[in-house]
C-alpha cells in the first residue's frame, strides 16, 4: 500500500484556489515572516485575499513584546472568528510560542517549524473534504483509518512542538522572500537573541541567536533588485549577533555589507535597529566606505541614565554610547540618528528620568521612539520594585515626545537649503510627490517633470511641516 502522505499534490488539487487572508502585528521581522508564509501558501495553490470575510484561511502572526502587543494579538484572534466565521484560523508567532495552543485558533505554530503551517491548514481543510480525498486515493477502510490516524498524529506533534525549547541553533530558511513596503524591501538575516535584557521577553519567545547564510541572503537581495525594489533593509532580532554563530570573524556584518554593495540592481542599503556595542572603528569605516549605505542609523539606547541601564542589563554605559555617536559623526557628518527610549522602568526616579532626557538632548537624535515600560512575566524586571504608576509613565512619555518634536524641528532646520537625494514612493495630487531621503527624512516635493516611484531625485529642501520636509525637484 502506498504512503498516503506522498500525495500532497492530490490534496493541493482538491484545495486549489482557497483564499488566505493575512494579518501581522509587531516588528518588521514579523512582517517578513508573514510574507514568507504567504509565499509557502501560494506555492501550494492558495491565493491571497484582502477581504477577510471571503477567506477560507485566516493567518495571524502574533506579537508579545509588550503587554499591549500581547493584548492586541489576542483581540485579533478573537475578531478573526467574527470576521471570517467559516475560515480556518491559523495563529503563529511570539505570543503563541509563549502561551501555547489557543482556543481562538484551529492551528497554531510558534516561532519555529513555521513551514509546517501550510500542511496543518491543509489537514484541517481536508477534514471537511475527506470524502473527496478518499475517493481520489481509492483505498480500503483500513487505509482511510491510517490516513486519519497519521493526520491526527501530525496535528498533535505540531501542538507539542509549540512548548519545546529552541534546542536547534539553525536558522529557519524560507528561501527567497519578497517582503516589501512600497519601494523598500526587508531582508531578514538573523533571528533570536542572547542578550537577555531584564525587561525583554524576546529571547524566550524567539530563542537563541542564529544567522542566515550569506548565499541565501545575497540570492534574495538579487531577486528583490530584479523585481524592481530599489532599497533593501537588513533586519533581524539582534543584528549585533549576525554571523557570529557561522564565522570566526569578529564583525561578520562588515563582510556582508561589502558583498551587497556591488549588486547593481540595488540603489540603497539600510540597517534595521542596531546596538551601540556594534559601533566599532572598523564598523564605522565599513559604513562610510559602503557607497549605497543610507546615512541613517536607529541605535537602541533605552535609557540615558547609567543606573537604569545597569538594571536593564544593557551592556554599555552612556559614555560608551556617546563615544559611538562621536565616531559616526566624525566619519559621516551627514548621518541622522534615531533611537528607542523606555520610560517608567521599575524604580526609575525623577532624577534618572531627567538624566535620560538631558542625555538624549545632548546626543541630538532626529527622532525618539518612546515606549512606557511593560511588565512581562518571566523577565527579571517583572520582579523589580517599585513598579512605576501608569500616570507617571504617561507624563514621562509625553515629556520625551515633546523633546522628540523639538529635536526633529532642529534637525529639519539644518536641512533647509540643502539638496537631498529622495527615493520617490508615492504620487500625490497634482505635482506633489513624496519619499524618503537617504538620511531618513520624509520629504514631500514638487516637480514639473514626470516622477516614477522607485527612482531617486535630487530635491532642494525649502521648509518643514510637522515631521515632513518640503522641497522641490532640483532638476526641474
């Protein structure tokens, strides 16, 4: 008797043209992984729909980095039942990894073995079409029982796998993925984290740091360039650890950048969020010599107070951060810097909060992303005392947002009169266009000539409005 599960093609034919709706919450890595799953479904004959009520499968990629993200993920799962009552609800991602199986979903996978999701969905779909499958197989009742028993076993194994620790340090490769945001494409090069900052649940949700191989990364970038994407963003959970599990080089990311730069179809290279520890003299030299590197870095600070940084288990002091910034600016005076700040960390005093604000003002970031501390069960910070009142967190967040607005105004003022290279992304009404400069300012500009999304233009900056620079095509 033949192995009934060799006949995946027959199942695919029976389930062909089923519609899948995708929803993703959280970071750019999550968005990338959702696009990877989309590709796996499409390779098996499914089609993507933008209408949830028309879907046969509703895929939700969850997040748990903060209590709010965890809550929203749960809300998305419950809402899926209402929006698509006849669909198979498939949940994946960090929340599932930490919480396990949920009654709100028919199929669950965590942050590993995600390539099994399509098979699990097909098994659930085939439950309502099992008679059709059995007709195609034309097997005996014993074969039918074997088919059902094996399928049940695979489903149970998938549920159990959610609770397993990440014993493997192997990167989960999806093959070339087209993960995009307008003219910008994301390329995941790394997963997991070994830092164990005291507030962060991600090392538990994502597992240990593991890297993607260079050939896979470069192949994906070439395909993105050939598909018309002008800018690629290298992303991961912790870019600092990229390549250290695959190479004895001290700074493997430098070598990767040197191999990406010559790819002719790509005009721009960006890096996702990086750690201050990465910014060595050699790293700065590599960036400055990489022609296509966009002069912008998002460097995670989290606090401008040394005592808070120590409680956070961040492995640097403010003096280290300041030194890293000075090296960058000395080599690339036109670089723009943004950062993340957590306010209301356990036991944070008013003095520590003030230290953080003053430090950020001295550094002169162009923008600050501000997050109130969110307690995550299982982390060291969740046990720290005292926890800060929500009203205090809200006030401190508002003070940082006011500083961010002031810093952007100062940065924007320095741009007025300069000519920036802008990658056109959208075409507005009349002759208005918008896109991002290489130093990551949103620019709205006018042009008397035809402007095509995906092409770069020289734009003379004439003013600023809120968080947007205004300008005109310098070649018009």
